[in-house]
């Protein structure tokens, strides 16, 4: 694909065209094609070249939403691609599908009245850990190191054919919390068992906190869920609380166990985004 952009590169007030600028431009050129195929076009580009490190900022225009992409090149040669803005999660998904690793996206906040429906951000890795027939395993994924961030959960079962199969996956909430997501994953699984949508011999989670909350019938969190999380995630937490009050907890607790990663390896429901 033709690649024709203006490349202003600054160091102080001087125009420079050093090695860092070239590597940043090459990295952007490498990811331009999958973005374009998904409907994202690269707009204005700005490069900061400091000789031993640099950063490239590019505006991204999509058919439905726009965003920004930062490419960082550290002193040790490490490249980080950071999607930002309203289209951050969609951009991250496109790049992940094309085999390009990104750091945690930084989606823009949803204004009141706007849709909070997010886009999935990364493909799932096929777990290679061994399982046992009848095992139903859940896990949660939250992007980034911040306390609150894009969050989703899912459940997988070990099939008679000897592999893990995803049987449910939540929406991707822009502003969720990991422990709360782990708890919601357990509740989600139990409700599916209750409705007869799924069967299992044992339900597993690797979260001690979430299992404890469920067994005690109460979430012990200091998070201001309504204030810190998005409305859809807060509503999911509220709905789970209401269900738990009337649930036959002894029945579900009797079939629960902890997935011990130190013994069995990675949780097969893990999203592979660490």
C-alpha cells in the first residue's frame, strides 16, 4: 500500500531525520495496511525524535469513530503501540487480529446519553492446559494497570473431544474492575447453570476474593461502583447482588473450587492479555 505522509520530526526547534524517526515511521507503515482494511485511515502525523528515544502521534479516522495512535520507541529499542480515544478498543482489536501487540487502550469517557457499547479489543489465545470432563472455568480480564478500566469475563468448558470451548462471554465494559468482574463471572456461570443452559461437575475460578464474596453472600469492596464504573457495569453488579440474595448458595458453593494456577497452569478462561 502506498504510504505518503508529511513527517514533521522535532527535537527542540530543529528539524531532524534520525534513526528513531525512521524506526517510528517504519512501525506505522507496518500497521497501516490492517487499519486501512478495517476502515481506519491515518491522518496527521507528528514525530518527536530525541536521539535515544522517540514518540509518534497519529490521528486515526474511522467510518464511525476516530481516535489517536501513539507509538513509543524506548532507549532499549522497545516499541509500544498505544491506541487512544473513542476508537481505541476497535483499533486495538484490529491490530491484535493482525498479530501486532498493543498496550492497554485508553478509551474516551462516555458522555451521558451516549452509547457505552464497546468493541472487543483482542483475540483469544487457545489455552493449552489440561482439563477434566465436566470442568467449567471462568475468568475476568481488565486492561491496564489502573484500578478501573475496560473489563470483560468469560466461561469455558472442557469438552469430550479434549479441548476447551468458550460457552459465554460478557460485553466489554469501558469502566469496570477486576475483582468485581471475577465475581460477575461466577454469578454469570451459576445463572446459566440455573437456567439449564450449561451443565458441569465443578465450577472453577482462580480468584480467591470472588469465591469468598460468593460463599459469604456479600461483596466486600470499597469501590464506588456507581461513581467509578460505567452505568452498564454498575447495573450488572446490582443485578448480580439481587440474584445472590435469593440464590441457593449452598448448592452452587458445593460445586465450586479454586483453579490453582501454581499447580495446574494458566486459567483456561484467561484472555491472554497480560
